[in-house]
């Protein structure tokens, strides 16, 4: 009995000491991993995983996710963190960013661009086209798109706004990757001296 009490007190002291030593505020600061010399905080990872999970749930109509999908969400969260952490340095060094005007053009399309010779920019991003196209005709319904964006400011559509912000970030990330790889591609092209 005495040994059991001593062991119980030692365990209790160990747990209490760990909690008091680390403090509840430092839980979010602990690193779950290190990518390219940068620590990834537990809370950062968990927030990203939660965001991705919410996106999947919203797209599945609020259904609960099975174990396979949960595992895929965890793996995708990790892949995104690795890619973002590594690419972020390259973007900063090169001064790459997506401006507000570029984002607006990607989201809504720029009707005048079709007239001035760049039809690719006259249409919105393929994700946006898919969201707001009439399923019967395949035509983009700009009125529905405008109503959707106007409704996002309404507090009752908070969940849909989070979904949209996730999609918007995906579009920005894709554009940043596209800019970076275009620079790399153009930098690899041989010069006339190389060809000779």
C-alpha cells in the first residue's frame, strides 16, 4: 500500500511539474516538426488540418468523414505545410506575390482582356467557372456569382465565407506556383551561345 501511494504521488508530481513547467500557453508554441530549419508549431498544424477538414465536410454536405479521408487530410495538411514552407523562401527572395488586381481578375475574369487579345484572362479561374456555371448549358452565370460574393458579408453565411477563403487561398497558391515555375522555365532555356 505504501509503495502504491509513493508511486501514485510521484506520477502526480511528475504530471503536475510538466504542466506547470511548460505552461498552457506554450502548448501551441511547441514544434511538431522542423522544415528547412523552420519549426512548425502544433497549433499551426492543427489549425490547418481543421481548416482542411471543414472544407471537406462543407463540400460533402456536412457528412462525417471516414478514417481513410481523415488520414488523407492529415497527409495533405503535411504536404501543404512542407510545400508552403519551402516555397515561401523562394517567393520572398524573388519578390513574387499575387496582387489584389490579379486575384480579382482570376476570380471574376476581365471582360476587356478578351477584346485586347488575351482571352485567357477574360474568363475566371476554372474552379470559379465550375462553381457558377449553369449545369445544363455550361455557361458562366455572372448574376449568381455576384450574388454569392455579396452574400458572403452576411454573418449567417460565416461557414460559406470560410469555405470561400479556403478556395481563394488555393487560387493564390496555384498562381504563385505558376509564376515561380514560369521563371524557372524561362531561366533554363539555352542562350544562342549555348545552342552554338
